[in-house]
C-alpha cells in the first residue's frame, strides 16, 4: 500500500496532466496512442507511467476483493482458497500481465506488419490501462450476475463497452477498412484472450499444487 500511495501521489498530485489523460483515455479511444505517436506528448501522462499507476491500483483492489472472498466460486474454501487467490492476484498476475504486454504488441505486429513494433507497444499500454478499469468494475459482479438481473445487465454493458472501445481504438490508430478492422480485431482479441487464459490457468494450477 505504501508503494501504491507513493505512485498515486507522484502521478495525480504532482502531475496536472493526469486528469486530461484519464478523460481522453475513456472519451476518445485510441486518441492517446495517436497523440503520443504524433509527438504531441507534453499534455498527457506517459503511457508507461499511466499503465503502472492503473495496474498497481487494479491489482491491489482485486487482491483485496479476493481476500474478502468476493471472487470465490461456490464450494471453494473461504480460508485457504481466498488466501491463495489473493496472493496470486497481488504477486504473480501483475508480473505475468506486464510480460504479456509485448506479446499483445507482437500480435498487433502480425496483423499490422508495416507499423513499428514500438507503435503497437504504446497501443498495448493504453488498451490494458483502460481494460483494468473496466475489469475492476466488472469483477465484483462475477458471483451475483447469475442471480441479479441488474448486475447481469451492467456486466454485459461493461463488456460491450470494452469491445466497442477496442474496435474504435484500433480504427483511430491503424485506420483500416471496416472489413479488415473486424477481422483483425477478432483475431487479435480472441487470440490474446486464449493466451492470457492459458497462462493464468497454468500458473494458478501450479500455485495450488505448490501449496
């Protein structure tokens, strides 16, 4: 928590660009990436700094949710499983996701080969930053969405928002035709989801065995 407090103070109290950066991140998908790559960088928080602040905040919050037992599946042990889940979310997953950023950028490089890998990496930082904020709103609804219609609708709306966000951001940054955009968006997003799911499943299974 000390590290989180230091990073948040450093970014949000001393850097007046943060409010504009977050506002632009959500109101104009892909614009932060386009502005950064065009050299208009002084108005906004840097992509890496933005990612670090948002991701650290995200993992602290979800680890707390896990420790509280909110993210447990029915039948799981509130004592043992909650502790294992919280440790994974606070210690291992942040490192894994940071290592997966270049993989997502590499997938973008495959479908947009003419763009520099650096461009894809900046896009990846901004997209993951937005994704973490959407996820932190959706995760507490994981276990209640099946019994509560309002929670289910809100969760579906968040998913729809992020899918639309991804497509609009791709359109703004890479400017493909709509057919190419649809095909490439689906290929990259679902390919990455498979990679993330496999990494999380294998890593979490290894932790359970180790314990």
